[in-house]
C-alpha cells in the first residue's frame, strides 16, 4: 500500500533488462502516472537499465537511485539481496555479475531440458540468444514461465510456479551460486547498501541475525507479498537487529500480477533514514 502521506517511494521495480515486461522508458512513464517520485530499478543480476532510467526519470522530476537484486543460494534455493546506491560502473561488481548471468543461462538450459523430459517442451533458444547478444541482459524462470504459457502448458504465472517451477516442483532445478554473505560483500565493495529481499517469501528468518552480523544493512519490510502481520514482524526484526527497512512493489508488469508501481512503498520517514545511511556509508 502506498504511504499515507508524503513522497511515494518504490524501491523494487523491474524492466525488460531482466524479467520485467516494460522497457526502462515504459516503466518510468508508469511510475510517473502512479505518482511515485523516488524509484529504484532492481533488475536481477544486472545494472544495465540504471543509467537510462536515471536520465529518463530526471526528465520527469523523479529521483532514481541505483539498484539491483542479486541472487544468492542457501541450501539449494534462491535468496535475493537488494543493493542500493551502488556504483554501477564498479569493475569488481561487473565481473561478479557476469558470472551470475552465465549461471542463469546454464540454469535456463537445464530447466528446459527438465521440462522436455516431463513432456512440456519450450523453446528457450530465443531467450538464450538474446541474452548472449545483449551484454548485461539477465534471464531466468519468469521468462521460461511465459514461454510455458505461450506453449499452452499453463494458464498463468502463478500456475506455472505453483505446479512446475517453484521450489520442490518437478521442473525446478537448484541454482549454484554465492552465499548471502558473499553477495553482501559484493554490494558493499561497490559502495552500496544491502537489503534482504521479501523475507516472507524465502522464510529464512533464522539466518537474519547472522546476515546482519555479516553487514546486512536493511530488511525489505514493505513488499507486495507481505501482509500487515509480516510487515510488523519484519519491522520488529529490523529494529531488534539495528538495521533499516526498505520497500517496494516488486512490479514486473505481468497481467496476472496484482500489483503496480507505488502499490507498496517505503514510508517517507524510513526513506530518509536509508538516505542518511547511504551518505554516511559513502
């Protein structure tokens, strides 16, 4: 839900550079119409859209900060860590992200092979070719899910993940990748702040104290998949751990996704706290 008053701050948005359905230009237009005035594009394992979004946002009078959503792996499952105020030109981060995207290509190929063995072939070659030809573009399970829908194997994105591509489902292929601690360190090395994304989805509460000890700066308290009870739960965990809160809609643009830019925001007071942390961290 948007903040009750003040500036609308949405720090979790995606474009076609990863698994969103809107181009950077289209996304900025949607953000403007929604009344959001502070935004961050957090594409998966890539910062390719950052400079374009910033330039487009300035024209609209929107403040756009650099952002990213990096995938870590905990016990064979994905855990996402958001990075904010990063230097997207940092060479060390760039090398790290190249490896992340290569692992994504391998996983997409493995998932396609698994689906074919289950009698649900999908053509992922166009996805792989596009990613290889466009440096910085990131692909993953959402693009496979859309291909499954086009092939008639499922009706909706939620149907695909609930029955086939979600954790423990027949088409799921575990990812290989860095630990959360490694991702936090990579974000810090690029001058950024690290926030644990949508913890209500990943259910790793037991790891949060250790991650905070490893330098985690914030928890994504406000997220479209967090009801009020979860918001209060993670706000309390953040306070007890002495870390900040982040928040956003996690908008991708899928027709079945009942969320929009600004539909879940970071309260303005908490945004000011995040800005102050970034300034002190610089």
